[in-house]
C-alpha cells in the first residue's frame, strides 16, 4: 500500500482486507464503522478533481449534492480564501489552470466544513508562488481548527508545514515521529553565513566542509558533537567577519 492508497482508505474510498481505522475514538473503516464520523472528513485526491464542463460555481455546489438545489449556498468565506475563484466563478472547470483547479478542489472540500482535511499532494504541478500562498492558506485553516493530513514529495513542504511526519517506502512506514524529533536525529547541520566582504571562493576551515551557494553566501557543515564556536575561531583566523547566520532550509 502506498501513500495514495492509504489516503483513499482513510477517506473510505477503499476498504482494507483487514484492520481498523479510528478517528477521535470512532471507527471509520471496518465492521460497525460510524458513518457520522466520516461525515467530518473531506478528501482531495491527487491530480485535477473538477467537472470540466461545469462552471466554477456549479463545481462548488456539487459538494452539496445530497441537498436540494435551492439549499446549495456557497459560503462567501471560500471566495475570500480563493479570490481567483470569485473572478472565474462563471468559467468552466476545464478552462482553469492546473493550480486553479487544485484550489477549486480544496475549496469544494472546505464547503463541507470538515474537522479532518486529507490532501494528496495538494501542490504537485503548481508554480512556486502559488505553492507558497497555498502553504499560508493551509497554515491558516489549521490554526482555525481543521486537522490536515497531506502527502508530498517536496521535503521543504513537509518541513515548513508538518508537526508530525511519516516516511513511507513501498507501503511500509519507515519512520513516524514529530518533525522536531526527526530533525534532532540529523548527524550534520548546514549553517549559512553572510560575510562582511564577498568571498571569491569557500575558505578552508579545519574540520568543517564549506562551499559558496548561488548567491555567494558561505555554507558550513557542522557535525553533531562539533562546536559552532570553533567555526568562528577558524573564520577569525582567516580574517573573515560574519554579519548574519541562519540554518539552511529543507534540512529533511
């Protein structure tokens, strides 16, 4: 079982041969599953999940397919979260860009006001700017009380968004722990140093691998157990003054 199979099973789209899935002490999958608990779960699958011939507005209304048409009211907050959908509410779903279709799928799921939102690679195939804005949006709805489970191939995305991380390989969970605990297991951490004067090449520091990044900042690798102070001793020996320091992003 892979990531997508697991997501579909959590959402009730697939039934496992054996075992149980519980959410808030309620059985989601298995004998005597509680359908009321499943009503609080929304699932956005991988890929484009829109009705190509329907306008954006009608695409959103399909979230209420069990209700009479006159009761299918779209919460204005959804358009506030996704302004582009407000602008294109009369456009067909198939005419939207890939990123816009992804926003449409998430917006439709949010209309159900789920307590658990399951997203299968929600930012796959979208440009960097949209990906960053979606990160901000997901963090906001999480702060408002929605629990989010997402799969991703972007390690920087997992590090930026997730509190807990599971690494799955060929259907087996290799690691399942908090992000903090996982990062503490790193044997090497990279620090990015901005120097007072630009460097033509990376200096040789005793015991610390170095390199210059694309913007000319100095990257220094520090192994677990090594003292960061020694890095500055080495830099001072070479007459290099540091004006700012940060850890390198995407440590995962």
